[in-house]
């Protein structure tokens, strides 16, 4: 029996390094039954191609909201991306949001892909809006690129919500003025979270938008103590270490952490000589060494402990100003006791106007 949908809660399907994309079938069905309101989908260039995964989630679900968080605009032609979004929009009867992100610059350079700038993302978002309204765009030249003609279906007149995964101040401001929802990063401190929410909402106001119409999602690492200790270590230390490998400077700068700690982390023999992502490839013994390199306060902004302690952390994110919380890095099965505890104390009236689509404004917002 399905529980009532809690549209302020989300999860990432296929968290980490799944053995098969078919795992999402059981995950999504279980999430719907538990009442998790939104399914977010990340992309890796292996068995996690985002358009295929989105179609699968849309086909096997009935009510859960779906958002890509995120894909990158430089990996597909804009008409292909726009058609992907419109296909998902109609397949799910409006439950889908196209989510974009800046991506990882060194990877783009290695693949020979152009860089993504803030101005380029803004230009691209505006192109998506116009295409979904049925416009034919001729001789577009802008920060996102140049194309002789762009067109989907002239009969379209659709609003397909756009989500932005945002980190720095420029991206956060872009989310507020141009996108419908913003997904924050994992392991944001309280101060960073509050500052990020304020940046998004202030930018919305400056653009003449109702700030409550832009939903801000916290991305909260959720690691209950009912999980095996080795798995907790992987989800806690391994995940943070992988972020530091990929974009440590941005993490440190955003959270106003000590860059000397990052330098020590990078200079350690294990990290310096490690091939691949630490959360995927490192052994328990290696992660125990890595744990000594990362301060406890860097790992603290997450949900740990008993279901009740994790629920308190979830509610804290909402109290900081976030509109929703993604229970990050865990499958619905791993989240089951936490979601059940959250449902028992949930204020239903507080969230009754939230639609399933994770980027649509509350029903009370015009």
C-alpha cells in the first residue's frame, strides 16, 4: 500500500556505482510506496546515461516527480536535449524537470567538449523555454553557441520546469532569476546553506519573480547507523574524498574552510597515487587512512545516527530555508527506517501545496 506522497523529500536513484541500471526499477517502486516525493537522476558516462534512465523512471512510476540533476548542455545538440525534455514531459504527464549543471571542466577538456559558463547556461535555459513554447529559432548566436535553426513542434506551448545544480554565487544567482528550482551541493555548512538560499531568493526578487516560486533543494548526505560500518565509511568519508578529488578548491572556497587542509589531503601518498574515485575504488582500509586527512567538521553537515537523529537533521535543513531535502547517497531500502520516522512527525499542512514535479511552484503561487 502506497503512503501519502511527501513532495518535500527526494532521493537519487542508482546512488554511487551501481552494478546494473536495472536496480532503479526496484528503487523507484519502493520510493513511491514509501512516499518519497521526488527521484533525482545523476549522470556518469558508463551505465548512467541520463536520458535512458529518465525514460525508465518515467515508465515504471505513477506519481513520483523526476529531475535530472544534472546533465550538461555541451554533450548533446540543444534540439536533442529539448526533445528529451518534451518527451519526458508528456510521458510523465508533467512530472519531469530538465536539470542542468556546469559539470567538471577537466573532464570536458579531456573529451574535447566546450566549457560551460554561467552566461552559456542562461542562454541555453532561454533556448529551452522558447523551443518548448513552439518557437522556431533562426540564426541564434549567443554564449551557449551558434545554430542556423532550432525547432521542435510549432504546436507546443508547454512549461517544462528547469532545475539548476548550483554551487558558486554566480550559479546560485542564475538559478534564482532563470530556473524553477535549484539543487545545492552535499556537505554544505549551515552558513553556506543559508547564504545559498538567500542568494537564490534574492536573485528571484531582483528579476521580478516570486521567490517562493523557485524551490531550493538541500542535498543532505543521509547515513543511518543501521547500515554496516564499512558502508557508512564509504558513504561518509569516501564521498567527501571524491568531491575533494574532483573540485576540492570549490568546496573549500564555498564553505570557507582552511585550504591548507586540502593541500595536505592532496599531498598524501595514498591520494596522490590513487587511480579513480575514492568512493568507488578505495578499500575499507584505505578509507580509514583517508578519514584521518579530513576534519570532522568538514564531514559534519549530514544526517547521521538513529532514524530520529536523521529526521532532526532533515528538519534542520528545512529550518535553514530549503524547500525540500534530497536524502543523498542512499537507496530507498537504506532510507526506509528514516523515511518512516520522518512521516510519523511530518507537518502535512506545511507541504500540502507542493506539487509532485520537484521544480514546480507550490499551488498557492500564481
